[in-house]
C-alpha cells in the first residue's frame, strides 16, 4: 500500500481485524496488523464495528489517541525495522526494547520520535528528516 487514502488505510485495518475475527486466511501484512490490534484490546471493539467507526474523527489536541494513526505508526515502525531504514533503526529498537523490557513499549517510545519528525516536517514545510528521528531516539 503506497500512499493510501484515509479510507483505504482504515479499510485495511478493519478488514484485517474482520478476517482475524472470522478465522479467514490473512496475508502476512494483514496478520501483522491483526496482531497489533490484538495487542491493543482497547481497540478491538472499534475495529469490530466498521460501519459505526469508519468515519470517526479524533481531536488533534492530545486528549485522545487516534487508534487508526496509532496502528499505522506501529506498521511504519515494523516496516522500518524489517528493512533497516533509516540506518540505525534496528539498533535503536534493540536498545529501547532492552530499556523498556518490551518490544511493544519500545515501539511506543519510537512513535513519539516518529511523530516529532513528522511534526517538524509539517511545521517547516520540508521533507522528512531521519536525523531528527534518530536524534530523538538517542534521547529516549
């Protein structure tokens, strides 16, 4: 999925969870996605009711987590780790996993830095800068 629309990304999340819940065969990416949803029990009901939640919006003031964005960031980090990009990401993941004694919590810490890089890119109207991301990870 390269540059999916909001609806396409959300449909993918819903469909992955639907297939897992009904015992259907999943692609490797769908299986990973369903595993991530399963690690977030607070999201299971949301992803079990696409009709009700497909168009749900979330406030950007930090008062609530957007589960769609949260899971897509998990998928982004999983992909970064699997391909070793940006350079040094695997080492940072290993370090944070040891620090937090949890791969899942390590990814949550990485999300803060991924979000910071994205925010700075938007703020400066510039390309994503991996040095910002990796520099933030060093401080975690």
